[in-house]
C-alpha cells in the first residue's frame, strides 16, 4: 500500500457512495512511524496528518513545519487537560473532545488564546469501558453543552470495537450527527475506511495502510 493507492481507493469509495470527489479528507496517521516514512509522504505532497500523543507530535511536527508549508495536523488520541494548551498550539483539529472538564478547559484557553482548533466530539458507540468518548445516550446533551461554551464543534468521531461490524457504529455516529446538525464525521481506519465513506465519513484516519505496520505503540 502507499499514499496514492489509498487516495485512489478513497476516490472510488466516494464515487460509489455518490459523494462529491474530494469531499473526504485523508488524515495520514503518522504516530510512531519513522521520520523518513513521514517525510516521504510529505514529499509526495500530502499535508494532512494525525497523531495521538501531544508529546510525540510536539517532538516532530515543529521541525517538519520548517520545511513544509500548509501542514494540517489532527490530534486523534486521548487528551489530558494539562496538555490542552500545547495541543491547541500544535494542532488544527482535535478529534477527542470527550468530557465536560476538557470542554471547559478548551473554552477557557480559546478565550485566552483567541483561537481554537476544529473540534470533534468522540462518541463511545460500543459503550466499551476502556474506551474514551461520551455514551451515545449522553451525546446530544454534551454537544449542546460544548456549543453553549462557544466551542467550534465540527463533528463527531468514533473508534468501533475491534470485534464488531464497524458499519453499525458508523451508522450510529452518522445518526447522532444528523440529529444535531453536525456535518463532520471522523470515522474509518485502515481496515474499514471504505465502509465509513459509504456511511458518510468526512475524515478518515488511515495509518498502517499508508506507512506500513507500526513498530510499537
Ligand atoms: C492509530 C489510529 C488510527 C489509524 O489506525 P490504522 O489501523 O493504522 O489505520 C486511527 N484512529 C485512531 C484514533 C488511532 O489511534
């Protein structure tokens, strides 16, 4: 697999789903990948990347930014409130807004800093204990709470349980987004991004299918 293979598959999936060409954003998930692989994808002209740890992102993206213009960095991993400021300085989007305390912190920092990354609310569609995200039944209330804080909520994000059909989770996320007038849907990874696109994904998060297997995590 390579970047262009994935781009082709996304284009096909868009066409099959009757979606506008180019309407799905590919987030190349570069976490724990060697810099040489990331640089190769940058050299091919791709600019949208995903990282799941603030620390790791802070360690490599400021340097890449010195050499490449227009980098669009998305944080897709759990965010501690004490890392929120650094996350907001680094990233153009945060996909893991998942609790009131974090919402309040982001709102306070947004006031202070005068800007805020695009936000996606993570929904724990599989209601898994070990997974972050608001429960589906609490989603409407939390979305309203975030909007009440003037946060720029662009959409919803989910990570389906590994042992279940992802489509059910993508459909549920799309339904919650639709009833809350949210257009962004961050869903779909290496193994299931075409299904996610069929169900309305606007952002797919693809790592290993582009970069190869991660060495460790
Ligand atoms: C690592 C990760 C991905 C990418 O996973 P792949 O299976 O390598 O495509 C997507 N989303 C999140 C939240 C991740 O942590």
